[in-house]
C-alpha cells in the first residue's frame, strides 16, 4: 500500500514540474517577442528618412 502512496506523490510532483517548465517557456517566448517588437519599433522610428528632430 505504501508504494502506491509514494508513487502517487512522485507523479504529482513530476506533473507540477512539467507544468512549471511549460509556464517558464511561455514567459521566455513572450519576453523574446516583446523585445523583438521593441527593437523593430525603436529602430524603425530612428531610421525614418526625412524626419528631422529638433
């Protein structure tokens, strides 16, 4: 009976770890997309031809 309890706890902990890895990868992907948008938006505004700044 005890082995099933230990196995159940192990499976729960393993599932929680996989869930956390999924969340971390999602946040990393969102951060990279945000940085790419900032980089393209900032470089596009700075390199616009014919734009004079005072």
